[in-house]
C-alpha cells in the first residue's frame, strides 16, 4: 500500500476484496436452487457442445464435496483477512507483518550469536583485524551485506568505492568506517547549470591536471578560475577534498565515476548522488565491529604501504 498516496485506495481495495468473497458465496448458493434439466427420456440434458462425434458436455450439478470445499475456502479467506494483513492497510488483529517477523528472527539470531562475538566487542578494531577467525566471520558478513555494491573482492565499480585502496571519502580510520557502516552516508555533488559548455570543459581540464592527466593548457588555465569560483568550498583550494563533507580528493588518480573529460563534464553539469545505506537496523553492533575490522583490514593489510 506504500505506492498509493491516498488513504482512499486502502478502503477501495478492502471493499473490492470483501464484496468479491461474498459474491462468490452468493453465486454458490444461488446455483443450489437451479434444477437440472432432463430430457424426455429422463437423462441429463447436455449443453449442446459435442466433440469427436459423441463426446457431449452434460449439465450435471457440481459435486457436493466440491461445493463444500469452495465454501470452506471463502470462509477461510474471511478469517485470514481478519487475522492477517490483506484488507488494504488494515494490519490484522494479530498485528503480523513480514518486516516484523524478519526483525524478530534477526534479533533472535543475534542474541544467540552474542557469546561468539562478545570477545571481539571488547577488542580494538586493529586487534580484531589481525584475528584469522574474526576475518573469516567479517568476510562472510561482507559477502552477505556489502558485496552487492562493492563487489566480492571489495574492488568497487563505477559509483561504488574501492575499499582495498587508501582513498577514503569520509576517512579510513576505524571510527569513520564504523560510523559509515552504522549510520550510512549520503553524498551529493550538486549540478552547476550556471556554467556554460566552455566553462565545464575548461574546469574538467583543470581537474584532470590536478592528478597529472594530459590536458589542454589553455583550457586548464581558464578552468582554474572556474574551479576557484565554484568548487573550492567543498574540494578545497588545492583540490584535496574534505572527509567531513565526503568531497573526494581530486589530486590523486582515484575516480569514482571515471576521469575522462566527458565524464567530468557530465558530473559538473548533472551532478552526482550516492547513498550508502545505514546498516544499524539489519546488522547488530557486534557484527558491525567484525565488519569494520574486515573492511579496515582490506586497505591496511600491507604495513609497508603508505596510508592516506
């Protein structure tokens, strides 16, 4: 019912459902009064439909067992609709919902598994990330909850960050990662319709130059002024980004949507919107601790690598 904006739809659907069931019951009883037509010789008359020469469709009454089954089905439908959801937005007197059943099942499972996760909750994320058993559990959680967007190898794809490098929109500390998983993120790159086509191409060339990509020097020079007037509020004067806002660093070679001139022009012209859904309603705090450690470990497993 969430697709219908008016409450009247709920009443309409409930009425159609009830009227339909009672109409079926009326139709059943109305047919009980119909007498079977007999031929002069006493045999049941047929409907006039004949196949293969001698295969006739007779007008026999419905079997009693079938009629009782039909009536029981209608009564069952009415009882079900009183107890469970089905009549528009009426929740049923038992208050059952598939969402509620799922949450109850998840809560029960989480309570049963708490003893298994208990020791990891008391440990620092860095310590959990070095525990082989914890990494295995974290990987399974990742495959169940995160791989759909970030890939089974956490390498990401267009619009979905790579979690195995050292480039983080909102920071790569254990605390920041846990906040992202728990509360989600909503990243918005606003469109700039006030810029004309030449300005968007110019600023695209300037942005590409920040990460050492080949550009048109004349366009880059003009684009720097466009950047200073429109982009520094989020990305900073040097284009290093801002983890508080989730504004990406434009000086490295990591691109969420691609670093071609055409792609950057599209981003500036149309904007971008990205949602990382919050997991606090579907993943318990104990599991989030393990998942945080696993994700943090993906980009910190090489101690010799330089972190950003």
